[in-house]
């Protein structure tokens, strides 16, 4: 049999209260802990030991109200809502349902918040083990949902003494191809492995991974390197929220100086196709000469054969349709009255 | 020491070609396999054994073109694009970068596709082991990115002989709370655990999980239960794509019969706030009586003091701004000429 990993449950830790010394309780429950082990510690017992609980009414609308207030306090921004589910980004940067606030495994008058700094908690716990002569890695884990896949998995909220990412960049496979898949989130995989021997109800809040190589560990490493900031995340908002954002942007299209970037004619054609059949039959759209000053790199003239008041109002609405369609193609516009119609000035954004 | 799991690498399997008998190769490499083990098998060797390779030019623009065509063939819908990255939903339902098509660990003239039916592949492989007298669970795994978190993890594409989800519904914790976190995607966690002993380059395409309870297994279970359909997914589109969708919807607001659902006055107020300061100072918006027929449950009259042609065009554009803002609040509208201005009829959607 080949050498591999062992994933071992730590039983008998019991209820944790604020001020408990987790390193002491864990070593008492697992006297077999050894140098090189990686501990996967459920965030809830870290939160409890750190006193990250808030008192709430046990039931009724007061409880719901209190819960909403606690959620608002933990929320940096709302990512998506549907029915009773609110997915937020926490102040730490985690994207989680209900900010990871949990009402399970605690009495009904309290809610458990995430540790305020899970990487710091992991570093402290690792230091506490070191003080007992044990050199272990520590991962603080919690359960999260994910996009696109049903079911939940455990991931790492905090880590110390373990490389968060195994980086294959620069490696080549046996065929000489440079690897495309480069960065494995190994602490999330270790947290998931630990969950397999933990239980939700049977008081196994710690798992030990034995045999995982911890080469190259720097104490500066933590789980926060796994947080993708909203700006570089292709899924920073829920689909419904982002769609509504687009609708609001269409409502708020500004009329101001344009950035003067080139306009892709194919993008203008796609925008025209978007509104095809929706514009007034009386409308004529023609490409117009660009005049310096506004920052436009292209322009369109909109005129109508129907110069009655309803016809002119329709021209205004049609121009706004076209502006929204152009915005969907990343073309910014400026609308100006021009002769008997409107002039749309265009720029890339 | 408590009883736990072992995660064991299977080394020495070597290169796989179409038609290879994986059960034979795996049992030869791991004669220590035992009943109850769960095998985590990298999808690539399943694809290779099943001949799921396509020939492509080794380099140049022809290779890129061929790659794009292969991707299009594997794509059911595009979820998000940014720069060189295309995230799609495959015909299987997986949401993956480049549809899981892989150019690593294969010679430069081929691309490896995902198995066409990974659950069927897992069932077949499990049956092949059974024919050799071994009762094992089989997970076919691959590496995926995810929203919100950097780094990749392995998840299950296919499974047989193992419950895909561990369901805690109905369980209560020691405090009497019913569990809120109910469904753990254990096959994804097993795939992640397996990845920890596999390598990207060193030819360890199979891991064995020993000691995981496989109670309650039905042969009908497969990894496809983990696929969330786009309709119930809050992240079915990338943020930029969904925002563009909203902009296009604003360009295409229809004028047709309304569904006759009640309108939330607070939503109208939010829409008005969206366009506050953007509408013409000459514009007046007043709540109007609802007339039967259109399906409207509320109506607004828009009039302007500026009845010059530019003023009337501005009224039309402002009405469209307001319609887009109302659409962002899930209010559908119908725009009709009315006296000297426009009448917007409103309904919930």
C-alpha cells in the first residue's frame, strides 16, 4: 500500500464557551497529535471560544428583526437575494449566505458570528500548540454554498502554518505542455476532507489531517489569499441584481463628455439589431460626421418623418432605446438636439 | 487514535489510450484495493480510455481556431466571458472554464474532452470492479474554478456506488435546533480529498478513500444531482453579462398588454428616486386614474411645459428612462400618447 493521508476525527471536545483554551481542549481530546499534523477546526468553536456570540430573542418577530440587524452589521455588500436567502460579502470578504451567521449548535438565545479575523485566530491557535511543543498547521473551516452546484462543502476561512495554494505554474506535464491549471486551493480541499469525518450534530468539531506535506510554509500565509475581490470577480453580483443594475443604468444614462475611445462598428451593428423592429417606421438613423469637442469618435443622426408631438416624443424614446442598446455593447453616448431631430455622439468606454 | 479515513494514491498506472481497461489497470497498480473503498478517478484517464479526444493542429492560429470550434461544440450556453476566459455550461450541465476541455497531459495534437456521461462512466467502472469481485464506490473528478474564491478545487463529475449528498434534514443539534445546513455535497469533498494525494504532473490519476461509510447507496445516485439548473441558480450569468442583459431589456421594453398584477407604491418611489435629477425640469409626472382594458393597475401621466420639438423629444426620452427604472423594480409598463404628453400604464410582473 502506498503512503497517503489519514483524516482523523477528534471526539470528546464538548461544549465550548467564551474564554476556553482550544489548544488545551484539543490536545486533551487528541493526545496522539503529532508534529506535522494539520488541524481542521470548525469555525463555530473558534467563534464561541472568542465570544463571537450575540444575544437575540428566542422566537417571534423580535428574533427575526434582531437577526436582520445582526446580518446588516456583518454585511459589507449584498451580493444576491432570492426569497428568504440573502447572500452577502462579509467585512472579511467572504461571500456567504446570511454572512455565515449561525443559529445551530448554540442555545436559542444566541447567534454565532464568524471569527472576526480567522487568519489571526488560526495563527494564535498554531502559536498555542507551539507553546505546547507541537508544530501543527491550523485551518479554520466553515460550510458554504457555491454557485452552479447543489449541496454545500467546507472551505477554509483561516489558516496558519500551511500553504493555502499549491502552485503548479511553470511545471510541465510528461508531454511537455506547460500546465494550464496552476493554482490549487489546497486548504479548501483540506477543509473539505476534514468535514468528511466531522458531523453537524455529533460534536466532532476538529479533524486532523496526517501525512500532508507542509513544505515551504511561511507564517504570513493565510486563507485570505483565497478571497477574490469583487472587482476581479466575474460573479460579483447575482444575475437578477446585475440585470436590475443594467436596467437602472439605462434609466440613468448620463449626458456628459465622452472618453474619446474608438467605436467598434460591429458593436454598433449589434446594438442596431437589438432594437430592430422596435423603432418607429418614421425614424431614419444615419451615420454622421464627428465634430471635435465632445470626445465622440462616431455619431448618428436621428430624424423622423412624423413631426407631430407624438412622433417627436417617439423619436426621443427611440433614441433612448438605441442608447441603452449601445450601452449594452460598451458604447457610451451623448444625446444632443440637432436640427429637426437628435444627434447621438458615440465613444468606446 | 480515533478511526478515520485514509486517502491513498494509486501510482504506476501509466499512460492511458482509447480502449484501455481502467479496472484492470487500477487493480494491477493497487492490488490492495478492498471492498468498501471509494475510488476517485481523474476524469482525464476516463476520457482517454473512452477515446474522448479530438485531433487539433499542434500550434498556430489553426490550433486556436480548432480549439474555438471544439469549445463551441461542447457548449450549451455561455455563462461569462472576460479576456481569454470563457465560462460555459456544458451539455452535461457543468459550469466550467473552456467546457473542461484540456490540453495538458496529452500530446500537442489532441485535446481531451470530458467524458460524455460521467455518471454512466462511473457506473460502468463500478460494474467492472464488481466483475472482479470488488465492491467499490467510484467518483470521476475534475478540477474546477469557482465564483468568489481564488484557486481551484477538484469536484465530482460522475459517481456510482456512493451517496452524492449527505442529508441532515430533520436532524436536531444538542440544543434542540433543527439544522439549517442540511445537504453536504460529500462526493465533491471526497473528490477534493483525493486531489490532495494526486498530482498534476506525476501521474497519480487515482486516489482511494478508505473508511468512508457508504451506507444507503442506491445505484441510481449520481453526481448529476449536484447540477443546479440555470433557472434556479442565482448566478446563472456573469455579472457583466447580466448587466448587459438588463441594458438590452431596457432597449427592448415592449408595448403590449400588461399582466394586471398589483404595483407596489414603494417600488414606484424607488424608480422615481433612480431617475431623480435626470429628468427635464419642465416635466411633470402625476399619478393618473386606471382605466380598464390594458391590464394596468396604476398609471402615470407625463406632461411638459416645454412643447418645442426638443422639449417633446426630451419627454419621450424621459419616459423611457422612467420605464427602465420601473422595470428594474419589476414593474412592467406600457407607453401611450395622451393629450399633450404620455401616459405610462403600470403593472406588477
